[in-house]
C-alpha cells in the first residue's frame, strides 16, 4: 500500500514537472518570436522575382544601381542613409533600427549586385533563417582566434554568417549577417566552398 502511494506521488510530481517545462518552453518560444517579429517583417519584404532577389522593386542583377541610389532617399522608412563612392549604400529601418542594410553595385555592370542585412543585435538564429528560406546547401568555415566564422548558403540564393565561439553550430546560434545573392555569385559559392552542409556539429576541425 505504501509503495503504491509513493508511486502515485512520484507520477504526480513527474507530470507536474513535465507541464512546467512545456509551459516554460512555450513561453520562451513566444517571447523569442515577439522579439524578432519586426526583424522578420523586414526580411519577408525581400522576395524572389524571376530568379532574382528583389526588395520593393529593386532587383539584384536587373535594377540600375543609380536608380537604387535615387529611390532610397525618397522614403520615410529609413534612417542614416549613406552612399559610398557610388558603389554601395547603407541604411537602417525606422521600425527595425537593429538592422543595417547594404546594397552594392555589381562588380562588372552598372546594376544592383547584392542586397545584405547586418544584424546589430543577436536575435535571429540559424533555425529562424532555415524556417524562412529552407535547408542549407553548403557551409564554409574560417577562424578568428578561438572563434569559428561559418558562412552558410541556403536554398534560393541566401547566405548567412554566424560566429560560433565554441566551434559547435547549433540551431540557436545567432546570425551576424544575411546576403541575398545573384545567381552567378551563388554558383561561385557552391563551387568553391570547402564542403556541403553537414548539419549541426563541431566545425573546429574544418578550415
């Protein structure tokens, strides 16, 4: 009889602990999604049109770069627009000031070459990006001191960088930057990276 009571008590305690863990996990996920919602809203504005990445009608490989420089200042969406030697432009979003965007001229043409986002705050994770853009294709690894810098290219010509102090890539590793590549650049990345996507693992032994 005493053993049965103990078993019942243990089952109740176990069930309670499981419930607390589930609720805590759901709360943590909800808080994370609330934090990154303004950032994801901006990222979702980038779209694929005829195999080119576009943002509000500015398309990599198609839009003349001078048009990019003309249209960017004509909006109240941005702060701190800076043009560098006619080769690139940077700006921040009013609604998402933690994001720095970069538009660059293509090296061999007068068109927009690539669009990029730099994340000033660590909020968006590798898993968030995979849910948005699909599975990785390739990964390249480099080192700065004891840290590993990982360049991960996904489907749809999107590449992201992540700095991993421990060398081990996990789903919750933060994204430092995101590049929306033209098809030619993406083909070069796939051709010259050191190896294909190997999943979440320790990349310290890879150079």
